[in-house]
């Protein structure tokens, strides 16, 4: 979120401290040293993550301790969740997938406001905070879990406290909030299967091994697939060339084999086959493609199915389906009137909209569109504000779309 010219910190899951790198700083600022010296992440040691409200007030009270949830090294699948000790190795990871992780992020953000003097002059300051607890909790327990409902309730309180702090320190008329996320989250296949959906878990390593066997049998190439790092299959072009095989024919075999398997909607090579042209998934797949990093064949899991080998993570996002790609964008601040807008927008619209509001030069590589429903027909030209970008997600998802919402009520 800091880009090339900002400053960045992140929580280290091996120490519980917020750290940076020499790319951003030659030495840690005093306020960071002071914050870390208090070791607030250690407050969880010897305690439990418990519900903050009476159990009968939760919509998802019954969705606790489901067999397909993950027990992270003794953290358990049901409340209360006991935090481990740092010596256990996963204590700070447990902190991140509980409300304490978001509370630490908000606390560190407050320290940054005070330590850096944000919002104290006429220059615009940009403070970006990533609240990753909901994302982490979903990966282990799923979005329809009691844990996730508790996380959302707790994040709401954390945001309310942060907003009150900024209103007091900077002034309610000098802070513009932008709240969004980097992706959505699917339900677990087992949960959806119980509700009548066909949902599968396919291990991507096993699929690669099976495909390599079939390719070797058909073309004498072994191994043709170098890696399956979902969602991409990477072919070993040197091995294929040495065998004198036709790469396009191998792609055809892979596409046909995967397309016939339950849990897989499509496999599309860099150059789509004629019948794939015009498919509604072609656009998102092409937008996801990077020539230096992407693989040869993009594999799309069917809705609510996973391409994920068994392990600690129970839920994984990054599909082109609506549950993964739809997130809101909320603008709140001075001059923004309450209104909901159900237009299709993109995260890339945020940067150019902020540039328009503050009458600055558009970012050089910006590809978004100014959201006129937020800024009106004329630029705001506001100054002296903290632009507080709150990200309620964690991992970057390449395929994104959503709806724009602006609401001046500063609630989570």
C-alpha cells in the first residue's frame, strides 16, 4: 500500500512486532521503537479468544466446531480459542486471526498519526491500514462461521474507536475515509454441498501428476508440466521441445481433460482455443495475465469448488466468481452526502478519484475512472486532510469488481 515512495510497516508473525525494511528506512523511528517495546501482541499469551456478546445474539451461533474448519496448532475449532505462547511458533499467527490482530493494527495506526504528525498542516497525508483479521479468520473457519461473525462485530468496534480518535486528533472535517477490501471470500465446499450445491476439493499437485502421466503416455514427454501453482499450469517448454512434441496438442489434452473433471469449470491457455473465445471468463483471465509471471494455462475452479491441497488452510479465494470479486467501496467525509450507488466499479478507481478530490496530478500508471457519484461534477481541491484508506482484506486478488457505496455514517 505504500507504493514506491511511501513508508510501510507490517506485523511479523515470528516476533509480534511491527517491522519495516531498509527499502523504507535506514533506522526505525522513535515512535515505532516505543510501540514495539510495549509488546502489545504478548497480551494474548495465557488468555482465550472469547465471544464479546451473549451467544444467543449471534446469527451464526450454531456454526461452531464444524469438522471442515481448521485447528491451528491447538487454537481449536470452537470458542473459547486458547492462545499459545511465542515458543509454540504460531502464537502471533493466532493473534492475527483474532480481533486482537486488528486492534494492534489500529493501535499502530494511531501511533503513526501522533508520531508522524499526520493531519497537522495543509499537506494531504495518506494513511493506509490493512485490517486482515476477517481474511485470516475466513481462511481457517470460513465466512459462515461463528468466528467470522465475532470478527466482524469486533472490527466494527475497532473502526468506531479509530474514527473517534481521528475525529479528536485531526478533526471530523479534515478526514476523508475510504473503506474497501481486496477480495471477497467463498464458502467452504462442504458447507455448500450441505446446501445442495455441487462442490469439490481437488488437490492441484495430484492433478498435475495425473496430467503428466497422461501426457507422457500420449506424447512421450516426461514431465511436460513443470509446476501447477494455482491457478496456473506451467509447462516445461525445454522438455517438450527436446521430445519434438507439439505444445498446442499438449495444451489441447490438458484443456479437454480438466474440462471434463468435476470441480473445474475451464482451463484456458495463453492463446484461447476457438470455442473459448467470447466466453465471459476470457476477459477476467486476460486481465489477470502477466507475461513475465503467469503460467501457460489458467485453471478455473467451478463455483464453490477449490483447487487446494489439504493443509492448514481450509478456505481459499482468488476465483473469478462473484463471491470472490464483489466488495464494496465506501467514501465518507466532508462534503460527501449519503447515497448508495449500485454501479460496477473497480479498485483502480479509488486512486484517480482521490487525485481528483485533492486536485493533484493523476498517478502516472492509473487506469481507473473518477467516481463522479463521489466527487460531483467539480473537483474538491481539499487540503490538510488525512486520507485514511482502510482495507478490510489482506491478500491481493487480481480479478476484482464491485459496487460503489458512499455513506457518511462512520460505522464499521
